[in-house]
C-alpha cells in the first residue's frame, strides 16, 4: 500500500526515517502503538536532556498510520497521517 509522505523539502520530513515506515509496513519491524510511543518518549526524556518533543510512527486502533509528536508531559499531537496500514 502506498502511503502519503510529507514533501521531501519540508521540515516535517526530517522528523522521521522513511526506512522505519517501510520496515513497519513490510513486517520487518513491529508497529508501535500510542501507548508504546508514550513509554519510549518517557524514557527518552529521562535520558536525554534538552529535547522538547519525541517523534514516533504509530499504528492507531482504526488502522491509520500516523506520525505523532509527544511532549514531556505525555501530550500527543498528530503531525501527519500516512493513511491506512493495509
């Protein structure tokens, strides 16, 4: 399935690696849920000083693949919707 991507020159495109998206869609890498992303963000904030957001590609319960950013208090912002996982 083809997913829509941010334009290659946009700042949003710099927040994720397309290889991660490909690995998830081909089954080489497991999908991350919002809950998984929050746990990973919490660990990142605890170990890396000076960052303000953590970015993750997640699979939502409605089968949508999204790029989200998570803040230090756990707030989630949907930055981009790639489309359905299948």
